[in-house]
C-alpha cells in the first residue's frame, strides 16, 4: 500500500469514526433515546469476549505445553541427549513466555487515605455510592494528577478509587460531588472494559506487545533482521488489540456518556458542565506550580489552580473549547471528546440530589491539607525532571 493509498484508507476510517461518534452522541442528546444498560446490543461485546477467551486459552496452552515439554525432557534423561535438548529448550521457551505474559496484580503506590485520616471524604463517597447503588471502594488513594480513576489492584483484586489533589482542591463543592459520582458510576454503567476476562486478555496482549516491540538497535544487517522479525511477530498482536478496542469502542463510549449523566443526576447538570469544562485547562497546573514557587499568593499550588480556573475569561474558555472541538475520535477509543460530553450533559436539566455544603467541603479540604506539601513537591519535581530530560 503506497502513501496515498494509506492516507485515503486512514481518511475513510476517520470519516466512518466521525459518523459513528455523531450517531452515538445524538442518541444521548435526545433524552430517552439511548437504551438502558441491560439492553445495549451485545454482539460486539460477545465477539470481544470470544477473542478474549481465545487469547487466555492460548496463554494457558503455552503454559501447559511448557509443563508437558518439561515432562518429556525428564523422561528422555539418560536415553536420548538430543531429545533432552529439544524438549528442554521448548519447555524453557514456553514457560518463560508464560511467566512474562502472566496476569499482573499491581498495587498502586499513590498515597492511601484511611477512614480515620479522611472521615468526611469517606462519608461523602459512601453517600454517593448509596445513590448510585455502586460498590464502596475498598481503597482510597490520592496523587498529584489532574485526573481520577477507579481500578482493581492487588490479589485478590480490590476496588480502588484514586483522586488527584488538584481536582479535590480545584473543584467547587458540587463539582467535587460530580467527580466522585462519575468515577463511582463506572462500576454500574455497563462498560464492557470493566470485565475481568477482557481486562486479563488485554493485559496479556499488551505484555506480549511490549516484549516484542522492535528495539532501537544499530544499523547493521543483523539488527535490521532482528527488528524485522520482531515486526512480523508483533503486528498480529497490534491488530488483535485494535480489534478488541474497536469492538468495545461503541459500548464503552456509551458507558462514558451514561457515567456523565448518572453523575449529573447526583450533582446536578450545572456542576457537571463546569467540572468537565475545567478539565480542558488541566495544563494550568504547571502555571500554578511555577507561580507558587516564584510569587505565591495562596497557601499552595492546588488552590492557585482553583483561582486560575475561576478567573478564566469567556474568550479563553471559547478559544479552548474550539481547540478541543477539533479532536477526532477513533472507534477504538473508550472516551468521547470532552466537548461532546459537555454538550450531552448540558442538554439534560438534571436537579441536585446531593448538595455538599461549603462547611463540609472545608472539612474535607482540612483532612487533605496534611498531604499537600509532599504531593505538591512530587508534582513540581516531575515537571522539572521532564524539562531537564528534554
């Protein structure tokens, strides 16, 4: 395929993705048109589950082949040295591949918050869980990112919620309610990527992809041959990962819209819109850190970020909104563009179900203040190291 053909192919895929993204968004712009979670068409998810099962079955077969080869090598001892070598080499290869591609159960290293350390925040999360009929996080963590997410960590897997301090201090009370509700809604919004089978299969594929990725070697013929072999081996893995995400893309994007609307039903639509809009300006954290170092006016950088967000001009907001509107969506992406999400939430006038008083929000901030200095320093060092490496 020449360069022009590749460009035309990419353009046709992008147009298809744009049409699909517009169709998905339109189903949420018209209230009541989207299907309930239990009635979402499952054929794509079913195919993805079959592929995930094949991936996991293949991984298991490689492990069993390694065990069988080990047994055959042991049986050939003192009988046939050539067979011992062949079976032994196959056993080592299969068991090594199985070990490298094994399921991981990582434990996050971010600061954990116990109920004793942050009783008000834990209580607020429990109230939101009750409104959403969502499970209560078993682990609560904080870090210095302009982000929040839920995941499973450790073995046996435990439900974990991680919140960025820039958001906890930068958001106003109802925006904080919306942030928490959105992340907890991911547990009940029908997102197929939350399934353990799919997660395990994707983890195996990503591990294999990382192991087979062509290295930056020299320019000799042997290096070129090694990289060529790696490309041949890794391309099917690349393709399978893309297919899985493409199959799950529509359902995952719908699930993201549902999480937005479920969160808005708790915090109210207005807070959902303003909170999502602030995420367009996450890069202001770097400005806040620099200002706190050079000319501090507030107790710490995360409150400086809140001030910066609160004093954005209408022109700045509109200019950034237009920039974000240029984002193009691929069907293998799980999150619709933030501009589209904001438009959908704004269309639904949802009332406030849980109001966080300024006094209670202040108590939550007081609980988090002891962790600010260390995390602020870590974030500043991260930015400094990134520029020094560049």
